[in-house]
């Protein structure tokens, strides 16, 4: 069997399958981030906004363009002999009114026979031709004016090689109708959420724009006969990248059969959702687009779908993703926060799956390159807490607290300290952080009006710290805080410990005053 026959059969199978089941990509089974996917939301919003703003003007422009086209073609239908004139054929082709030697009439095609210019001129005569061109020029001018003022011709990729550079970008946000827009946005959201989480906002946005521009290359090499527009080229690029970076992920594929009476006859639902691995569905998508591109071109048919752009987008998307993987651009090239990086997304997924040791190693590698990234430090501390590595956890939280205090953010340091305490089992709370930082946190708690909590933390510091001067200060200030909240037992214990440390005269007077107040029943025990 010839290759051409095989391709034809495969194309028919694809058309049948897509027409029968209408597969729609709805999403995947990856755990979604808590962080808002700002770029995806922005892209959806921009596409909807552009569609809304251009909707009414496009209706008027479509009507004007169609009216000018009908008047021109109706005039040409009066005597098709003029279609044999070379100048007429050229101008109709330039105006996208003739494709592959056929005039696109309103309801049917007129075959144009090239090379009959001389015979046509002899048959028609110079006078008739001159009169014809007066009317023809006027109608062509009207049609050309309607076409040049049309938004899709101005900002879509102009046909027949007359495109402008800016159109490669603006065409990505234009759509020819509501179904075109909704279909593209469903695929965009389904595929982009995981990629934005994986790569981070900066890389995802740059990738989307770059692959959208690259997807236009086939349309520039083999121009369409009408303006090209839509986000499908960029979306296909994301699908190619998804195949490279997340090929093992299971995709949610919705389907709705057009032959629902057959399903109802057998008491089956004519719709549903199937979970298919990305390494199966995405190659099928790419091959189907290639086959349909070939099929319509082979049959000489005009399709309203830019299959070549889909193929180009998918190819360049996969190529760019391979480049990202090979040079580790996702984590090294862009200076980004841990939460926006590919490593951050991978670590969150590993933690969710319970793979804590690989997650820990990835965070440590990230911190070796960006040691001051606070988000990565917090993630590492949380992983240590999950693995009950309390020594390493103490060290990690100590680094976080030091980082926060160096930035004069005492509230953040207190939050980190609270997280450290919460990570211990209730009967094994034993924080170990630098004494000076610990004292700063205790003082901040006291000055914030949380006197009872301050007394507890001064007590904890005094019992666990080996720093003589700071331990003494913690005992004195902790005893005074306990007195303030009428916790006599804690106050007496701290004051007595302070006396045993041979305090300075200033501290000793404060200690004895405190003990005096306890013993003279100024507070009730």
C-alpha cells in the first residue's frame, strides 16, 4: 500500500474520531499550587477583553466586507469571460478572492483558466474591456478599503505575505468568534496551570510569548489566503513543552459524542472524562494536526483551522522545553524566588507525595546557589520537621530567625519561632537558637503586650541556654513578667535561679525586690 494511501486512511480515521468523540483537554491530575496563577489569569483576561472590545466593530466590518465582496463577485458572474484576463486574475488573487486558480464566489467556484489572456482580449474587444475595468476598479477599490480597515486584516497575520512584524504578537490575542475563543481558553487553562507552577511566572510568560511568535513561522513560509489569528499556536507550544517536562502526568480528557442517539440506544452516556497519560494524548494531538494539515492541502481544500500553526507551535514548544531542561534554565537563568521556581514546584509535589528525602536534597541544592532565599529556608525547615530531624530543624529555623532579624522584621522572626515550637511533640519542646536572637524574640513578645507568653519564653530561654549573662537576664526579666501576670511559682523559681548565679548589684536588687513581693503576698499564689 502506498504511503499516500496510508496517510489518507489515517487522516480519515482522525477526522472520524474527532468528529465522533470531540476530545477536549480539561486539565491534569497534578497537585495545584496555592499561589494564584497570575499569568494564566492575565492571559485569559486579555483574550476575553480583546474579544469583547472588538466584537461590535468586527460585526460591522464583517458586514461591510461581505457586502463589498458580494457586489464584486456578482459583477464578475455577469460575464465570466473577463476572468481570463491576466490582470483580473492577479488582482483577484492578491485580494484573496482567488485560490489555486479558482474564484471564490458566494455560492460556488468559477474555474479560472490561466494563459487565455490573448484569446479573451480578442473575444471581448478593447472597448468592452475598458468599460469593464472602470466598474471593476471601482468595486475592487471598495473591497480593498473594507479589507484594509478590517481589524483581523490589521492585527491578524495578513495573508499572502503582506504581514507586519507587530502582527505576530497581536494575532495571538485575536479570535474569529465566540467558539474559537472559548475552545482556546479551555485548552489554555487546562495546560498552563501546571506549567506556570513548574516554571514560575517569569519563565512561563516569556515562554508563552516566544513560542506563540515561533508558531507563526509556518504561516509566514506558506501564507494563508486569509488573516491568521488565535492563541492556538502558543497553546500548542505549551502542549509540546508539557510533553517534554511532564510526560508522565495523566491528563483529563473530556469527550462529547455527536452521535448521542447511538449511546442512548445502548443506555450509555454520550459524554465523559477519561484520564490519559500525557505521553499518549499529546503525541496523538501532534500527529493528528500533521495529518489534517496534509489532508486539506492534498485535497486542495480550504480549512478554517490553522493546522500548520498548531504543528509549528508544538514543535517549537517541545524544542524550547528541551533547551530549558538541558541547560537547567528553569532555576539558574532567571533570578526568581523559590516559590516561583521550577524547583519550588517540584519540591511541593514531592512533599505532597511523601518523597521527603529527594525534596530535601533539591531544596539544599537550591540554597547552595541562593543561600539567602527565605522561602527555600522555610521549606527546608518544614521538611526537617516532617522527617523529625529536630537538630537540623533547629539549625534551619535559627537561620530563618537570624535572616528575619537582620532585616529588622521581628514579627516574621516571631512567626518562625512559633513554627519551630509547633514542630516539636508537646512533651519534647526543646528549641535551640542563638541566645541573642532568642532574647530579642522574648523582648519583642514582652513589648507587644503578651506578658504571660513572654514569661514562659524567658523561662524556656533560662532553662535551655548556657550563656551566663543572657541566662541571668532571662531569669530576672522572666521573673518580673511572671510577677506581672501573678504567676508566683514561676517568678520565685526564676528569681532564685538568678540569685544562685551571683548577679551584679543592679540585677540582685531587682531579684530581691521581686522575691520580697512574692513573700509579702503582693501576689496571690
